[in-house]
């Protein structure tokens, strides 16, 4: 029986997948500034045998709706937002097996310094670090990080391809496995002949010297990817070990899964080497009736205007200037193309208005919402797993310190009883948890493994 992979899905801030829900009296998102909040979250997920805490992040402010950032500040849309990387060490110290997936955009990083930070975290967590590779579609990020304007969509992926080559050279090729000898008699800590300079001079990046860090347990962190555009799917087929998809339409979700598996095979990899997770929202209570009441209570606080402002930033499309009840048509922007395609091209038999987009996004952040008792939730998760050929789920944490504890307390035991969620962790690294492969290093057929030194 296929195991269900579970990841918690959060940001290091307040408003994420359910805009407006911060107002609910039981919502504790405001505690995001404290280590206690993150440690409690990590311990909860480890108790539920989750593979990882998957941290979304944004490089800029949502300022498309109305032509300014007023809605983002007023309604806490991805604001305030801290750097998700800095709480990882504290959470790792409080846990033993839980992995941590960090979202970092290649467009606004330098590969050398980024690789060093990730290797450091992989050392400090004993191999429990993953990287969600994105290119960033937020226009304000460009203005604040050294660019005159947003980098076009396809060029962002061209930059990402070269970025990946550089970090693979750093992580996989710069140091041989036996470079560190710690020979006290000879006064040699590192064998210089076993450390190699990159001499990389490309279109976007220039990195000439050797890496500063010795190899960490995984060398390359476990690799996640979340893009579902044509470019994103091809990128995932080459690089990703796990893919995160969001789609409210099950047939559309299945088509994307099938395309990624086919592209993965064309890239010379096992099509099942990429684990595919769908983002879902879960509202669970002891009975179906109580769960529906809980859902209705939470929906009272959701803001449709705030949801439109969030979606405007992701799609780079100002909904404030549009008729909310007129069918939405595909418009090519430099935003997240899969977010646009989800509501314009994914289901040929369905048209969406901006209002319907907002209503769907407000309930499930664009994915599927499951409401019910533990048995009902488990039934629907199993059905979705099979219908869409998924490997697992990212569980939206729309009510911090309530949503995930409820899921762990009520749903996980039901899934464990059905043999869908493991009762004990296997392996010691995030890569082993996600892929199920023996050993902490990239699979030999992975593109990045080609950068290893003999």
C-alpha cells in the first residue's frame, strides 16, 4: 500500500493561505515572532510523523491590487514576513527526524553564498534540509533587490538552470568524499588535491574558486519544486525530487501529474523518482457535523478582497480593475503562469470569474478543501491520492497551532491504522524520508549526480 507523505505548509509570518483568518480569536499566527511558536509547531509535526515542515516564502510585497501595497499591509497578505531560514536550527534542536523545506528564489540569490548557508544547515540538522526551488514572480522583489524591473518568466528559468549547475558543482563536485583527513601527525586537515575549483564563467554567474564547506550529510539538500507551467514542469523533471502542486480540479491535477512523470522519464530518470504532493486544506473534528460547523465559523473571517489582492500578486494581474463576474481569460504575464492556467486553461469545460477564483482561493488557497470527521478526511485523502496519482500532501496551516495539532491528533491515527502513514521514521535524512531511497545522497540517475568527481 502506498504511503502518504505529509508536509506542514507555512510561512514565517501571519497571512498565508486564508487571508483574513488572522482575526479569528483562536488563531495564533501573531506568535510567529517567537521561537516557542516554531518549536511547538515542529514538535507537533514530528509527533504526527510528517516528513517535513515546508516553508513558503516571498521575496517582495503584494502590491499589484489597486496599484499599491495598501491591501497587503491592511489585511496581512504575506505580511509581516520574517526570513524562514533563521528558525530552522532551533526547530532542529527540538526534534530528531522532522525535515525542513525552505523556499528560496534563485533569481535574487548568488549561488556561492546560498550554497554555503544550505550546507551549514544540512550539517547542523544532520541532513534534514530541503530546498524548494522557485524563481519568484513578485514584481516588487526585483525593485528591491537590484533590478530595474521584473525579470521575464522564461529568463528566470534560464537563470535558474545555470544557478543549479553552479550549486551542483559546489555541493557535488568541489570536495571529494575523502578530502577531510584530519591527519594530526602530518598537520593536514584537508587534502588540497582533493578539493577542486569551479572555474565557472556563465551568462549569469561567475564562480571561480573551490567551495568553502566540507560535504554535509546530503551534500545537495533534498530538492523540491512548485512550478507547474511548461517551463516549471520541465525544470522539475530534471531537478526535483518532490513537486508541490495546487489545483482545485482533480482531472486537471491528474493531467499535470502525468505530464511531470512523462517528462521525468524523458529526462532519463525513474518517473516515480519524483514524489508529487498536492496542497490541501483540512478542517477536522470528531464528527462530520462538528467539522462543518468549524468550517462555517472560520469562513466568517475570510476576506474576499484580501484574497483577490493575494491572487493579483501571484498572477501579476490587477483584479481591482476587472469586472468580478466576467469570465477570466488567459493573459500572459510575468507572474506565476500555473496560477493563471489553473483558472483559464486547466479545465476546458469550466470558466472562472474573478469572484469565483477568490471564493475558491479563500477556502483552499487554490487547492482542495476536505472537511469532516477523521474517517471522512482519511477517505477523501485516499481517494484523491489514487485519482490524481499523488504521493502525498502539503497540509495548509490556515489556523496556526490549531489546524496541524487537530490533524495530528485526529487524522494521523486514522491514516496509521489504514497503513498509510508510518508509525516510525525510516532513514535519517530528509532525502530518505521523501524518496524512500537508501542513503542520503542524490540518486545516481539524477542530473546533479553528473557533477560528482570520480
